[in-house]
């Protein structure tokens, strides 16, 4: 998954305390990785106003609108784990995975993430992760 998730885009112990700040935190990791233009972060917030990106099992997957696809330079994800879950419109999000999927890549990424977050052993491994390499060991099958 090193082509989609880089060590620099993994944060264990996110700083955000609310949903909007968590979206920004995930988006800024995508910007810093060179995957998206800064304006993509605004599109992530816009998407959230139309439909919640909370997926269950403590996972939220903020991503931009379809109109923002042109702002994506290459497919990438960011991963943030929070010590205190974020209130995502009444649901607790412990993991926030920002997604920037070029073309139809987002479908492949979503499928891989769904597999990881429906497996109790993989969720437990993400809970126990101490380093970005630990996260990569769990999410290593997420690729395009």
C-alpha cells in the first residue's frame, strides 16, 4: 500500500476534537503528501454536508465531491487514529481515513478498507498499532 498510504500520512493520536477539524486534519495529510490541491479539503467538507461519511465500526472516510476529482493529483489515503473518538453526528469515529481516489480508484480503495474494518482481528491490530509500520502491516492490501 506504500503507493496509496505513506508513513507520513499516518497519525496515531490525532489532535482534532470534532468532525470538521478531523476532516481538515485528514485532508491536510493528503495535501502534505502531494496527492491533492488545498481546495480538495474544502470539497471534503462539502461532501460531508450532503452525506455522512461515517461507515460504522468506528470508521469515517471523508472524501471530496465528484466535482473535485480534478484536484486529485494521484490516489492516496491518510489514516488517523484518535484516542478519544470523534463525534460524527452521533456516531463515534476512532479512525478517520481521508480518501483521494483518482478516476475510479476510490472504489478499489473503499472495497479494501471495508474488508479491513469488518475484520475484528484487523481492527484490534489497528487499535494496538504503535508505529506507522504497524498500520501499514494491517492496511497493506489497500492498493490500486
